[in-house]
C-alpha cells in the first residue's frame, strides 16, 4: 500500500489530502485569512505560512510525515509541457519561485511538496498543470501572425475524467477520441485524440464560451472600441474578460443555482442569457467534433456546473448526443486526480517525466 500526501494551494485556501492507494483517508480545506495574505508582496512570499499550516494539520491529525511514500503538489505556471506526472526538479523550482511564467497560488504546490519530500527522503511530483500543451500546430494558427493560440485549460480534471470515462467504456484512453467539457468558473472544451488534447479553447485568456464570470470570445471590433473609449482602465477591461464577465455581467451573479431559480420564477432575461450560455457550449462541442473529423467515441461533461441537471445538462445532451454518447462526471476532484497520478508512477504503470 502506498500513502500519498496531496497539496493543492488555491487563492484563499490550501487543500490537503491523504490517500492510501486509490482511497482518500483524509481531506482538509485550510482557509487563509484574506487580510493576512494581503501582507505578502508575492505568492512565493506565502510559502512559509502555507507550509506551516499543512504541517500543523498533519500534527493535529497524528500523521507522521515519514509515513508517506510520495508527495504531490498542484502544478503551477510553467512553460508549455506534455501531459503527465513530473518529478520536481531544480529548474522547475527556480521558475516557480521567480514566477517566470506568471504568479499563481498553484506555484506553491511544487515548492512545498519538494521541501517536505526532501525531509523524509521520498520523491515529489506535480501532474497535468494548466499549461499542458499537446495541440497540433494547425490548431495554433490564429488568423494573424502576431498572435498564436495557446493551450491553457483545466488539464488536470480533463485528463482525469478522460481516463475515468475510458475505464467506464472498458477501453484504453489512447485508443479513443473523446470530447471533454469542463464547466466551472472557466469553461474549457478539449478534443482528446488517442490520448492527446490536440485542440482546446484557452479558457484563461478569453477564448471559448462565456462562463459564470468570464466573457469568452467577444466581437473584436466592439472590444477595440471599448478599449479606446477612455471610459475604462486597463485593469477594468481585463476584469471584463475574466472576473466580471459572463453571467455576472448580464445578471449580477456567478451562481448558476441562482440563475436557475430566477428562470423558474419567470425571469425571461435570465432564461435568454442562460440559453445563450448553453448554446455557446454546444457550439464549441460541435467545433471540437469537427476537429476529430466527427469520429467521436464519447463526450464527457464535468466541473461544478455539471451538477445543474434541470436545464444545462439535459439540454446539452439533447443537442449533442447524436454526435456521441454523453456521460456526466460532476465536479472536479483535483486532489484525487493528483493522488492517482502519483500512484501510477509508484506502481510503475507510468514513468515520471523530467521537466
């Protein structure tokens, strides 16, 4: 039996989980005081605070750090890399410490995992960070040479769901063509061809369907006019794309449950906007079907929005089930996905990659 410690730092919390093989034995969401976090100039400066809260939690639960077979952290912002489980290296640590490719709380995952693993003499890993890039070159062509389409998406959950779906079908992931639709605060829709995500919308930078809080792909000329209107700062315009877009911009809420409630109470605007969101998701599923030459074995719906089974899931199923059977995997258990990634390496089912 392998015992695995999972570390998943988020914006205002750190999720910690303990797994024994595939089984979760313990999970804790450690909330951090927002005002406390504001004292730190950079994400890297939060390192000691986050590490100490993890050690305190393990101590309170009576868990000996030396009992772990491996430690895995959430992958941060690195250079584009293929999917897989990666052994943490000095170069990776240096890039995350200096935030070479961007500041994000997930950068702390590898930093903390590495120190704790070194203390007890085991390996430290990350798996499937958001920068996983398996796109075909043809998918990078944007329409202007100044811009190249990038692969930034919910790689950890998409890959975990794709493997779960393959297992459900009794098939090998590397023999299937799948479309995985992650629907949460951001929405990413990936075309998985024989184990590689050959095309996917950049869910972070304003590509794809609009979401509860992101605007998705917008009409460019209108957006340019807004940028030069003098009415908004650069920061405000960036928030239109991510943070204050989508359902928040239209309806003042990013809570899908609230939108459903309004629709059931007769709110026609809410109904139109929500139907528009579903329409855009379906449209992008169609695009990814075309990328796979309409040779699709299955479609998976996942993420927090996949719990919404009154309008969203049934309507998507109704509109796209002619392409391929639709399966639903609500939520996105990042800790389990990380634990299973480490377990595959420990069991020698997969070889760890080197960054």
